[in-house]
């Protein structure tokens, strides 16, 4: 269970830094997800705080990244035990992605609008330290 949580956390991290990190860091994932399906991520090698820009650039998830993330997520979900009798595949929803992005930009530490919670769940998570 803990390894599955790590995998989900790692995927979310890859989404924020560019999914190319997924194929180079997880050996099991690199076999199932080819490296040419990911956008390249430019990362600063310096750790000096002055090297970080004050403004954040707009990030996006490319079509190839969406497919890679969904394929990997569905593959992991398919390995549950006991196996699900009717495991539905997760698919990308552009409307939901846009609504989620708008909600995230509002910077409110609470669940989103109740009309969204009728058909889906939301998780809030914070980590500090290790």
C-alpha cells in the first residue's frame, strides 16, 4: 500500500516538474512508458535562492503526458488485490482539469464547490520534512 502511495505522490511530482522525470527515475515505469512520450523539463541545478525566479511560468500537461499518466494510473489500479470485478478506466476530462486549475489558483485550503463533489472526490495534502 505504501509503495502505491509513493507512486501516486511521484506521479503528481512529475506532473509539476514535467513527466520526463518519471521515465528516468522509476525503472518499472520506463519499460512501460517510452521516454519520447514526455515533454522535456528544464530544471535549475543551482540551489542558491537568488537563482529562482520570482514569478512562476504557466505549466501545461501535453497530450502525450496525459496519456502516459493515465496509462500508468490505470495499470497500477489494475493490480489491486483482490481484483475488481468491474474496474473502470480513468480518462482525462478537460472541463474537470480547467475547473481544478481555477480552484487551485484561488489558493483556498478547503474542498472545492459542492456541485463538483457530487460525482468525484477531492484530497488535500501537505507534507513537511522528509
